[in-house]
C-alpha cells in the first residue's frame, strides 16, 4: 500500500490529477487511457502529452476531439449527450471498463450530483451538470476512477488548497470562486491564499479529493522513502507560480502492530511443592481465554522463597480464570489489572525434515520475517539431533 501526497502548487482539476498520477505511475497509462476511450463517443479519445507550465515539466491530460472532415467540419454527432447525471452514469456502467473503474467513477460523479442537487434544490436524478463541462468531465471522472481502483488501498493526503478568487463563467452565468459545488465538497479541508486569483480548484478536482480522502480534510503530510514523483500541468498560466499538481509517492511504511487489551492476574505461592506447581501451571494454561502464563521465583518477606504466577487473560474470560486459579492453587488472594499487549502478525505452517512434520511459526517484522520451529515437534536422541532437525525445518519453509 502506497502513501500518496497531492501537492496542490497551482491547484487541482480532474485533468491535473490524472496527468500527475499517470506521470508517477506510468504502468497505469494503458489501463487508464483504455477506460477513458471506452466511455467516449466515436471519434473522441484521450491524449496524454509532455508539457511545461512555468519552469516545470509535466504531463497534460485531456480530450482529443474528432478530426476535421474534408469540408472542415467537426464530427460532433454525440456532443451534448453526456450532460445529465443519469446519462453519464448509464454510459459509465454500460462501458467495458477495467475492474473497479465503474464503481469508483460513479462514486466521484455522485458526489458532484449530490451537491448540485442541494445547491439548485432539485432531485439528484434530474441533475444536469452546470459547473462542469461535458465530455471533458466524463473523461476526467472515468480516468480518475480507473486510477483510484488501480491504487485501491493507498493512503491519500493533500496540501492546503489555493483559494483563488474572482468569478468563473458557467452555464448558470458568473459564479464566485471557489464555485459553490467546490465549496460544498471541500468543507473541512484546509485552504490557503497565495494572492493568485481565478478558479484554482474545480468541482471535479474537489470531488476526486473528497472521494479519496473523505472527511479528514487536508493539511496532513506523509513521510518515508520517496519512491516516485508525478507532475500534472493545468491549462492556465498563473502569475508567478507554475500551475501544476504534484503527486509524491511514498513507500508504504509497515502498519504499527495493533494493541490488544488484556487482563493480568498475579499471585504468589509459598506452600506448594514443585510437582503441584507444575500441574497447576499446565491446567491454568489450558483454561479457555488464558493467553499466557509464566511462573518465576521471587523472594518475599523474611527471606521466604515463593513462586510468582502471572497470567495474561482475555478480558471476557477474566472471572473464569480467577475462579480456576483459586481452585488449582493454594493462593487466598490475587491481583487483577488491565494491560495492553502488542502482537506481531504471524502464521502457522508445517515443514518436512527427515520424514518428520515440524510445525513452523512465521512472524512478520519490520525487517522481514522470522521463523521458529515448534519445540514439541523436534524429536531426536540428542541436543545436536534436535538442533539439526530445527535447522532443516526452518530452512525448508517458504516464507
């Protein structure tokens, strides 16, 4: 699982997001471009080209319109047919797309439709998009959905977003920047004012952020080994800064081992024989819910030597474990407390060595895996024989 930080230097739009991610993950280009073409009418396509904005190189992504015919006319037979929410959803769901693309793209589109419906006070089913373009936005939404599906499980963050300013022209006339749909989608996100006006975050870019990051907002950062950087260029030229979105890809850091709540039960014994203590310990280990038990020697008051019992117990089985301690040992009192333990992921498997089947515990650690053969399975007439069997079993396991 990768960690991907979106650095909104110039802002974010759907085409900038797609270009930045395809620059960072070039192996996704064939998939994404094929998905994009699948939802467009005949003659239309997607283009991904090298470009430069300000002093920075990057990629530009966008709609490749039909070529002129011999009379100099465009082929626009399908133009205008993707403007309604239901039309766009129908086209996405009926297209032959890569696994997961349809679900992700429809989810992004639905976010835009829901805020548009709320702004214009109409049912979602009747929404016609007025703050986003037509085929361009369908292209961006599907390409972004294809990327989100391909990178499923990644952790996304974004820098504070440039607010911009002024007015933007839409099918509803002039609207304030950020556009109403953008503001509704990115409530809770951090913004910044860098003094550069214009529309810096589009509704499609906002919906992609909301879909990938949810309600956590922006401003968070990632750390770790930087594995790749991608730059997506916008279509506008901004005064004094490059109009780009950067995608910084970090190697996934291992997730911290989860903490588990446990109950500790402890007591000391000074009037049981060694054999009685061994039997009691074996029986307590077998009690349901007892995760571990240790017995150690301690010195009490007046120099008395005692055996100290310490049990780790699942919280829901604490009472049963206490009752068993009082039954199996001579203690007349014990201590009970709550604690936490951290357990590394592990799996159990078997390996064959010299005809014997040996249980192997494989534990996942930050630096890789460690193996340990089950001691009870190591049969041999000497320590050297048992160690040899252990070595063969651990060497033969497939990690």
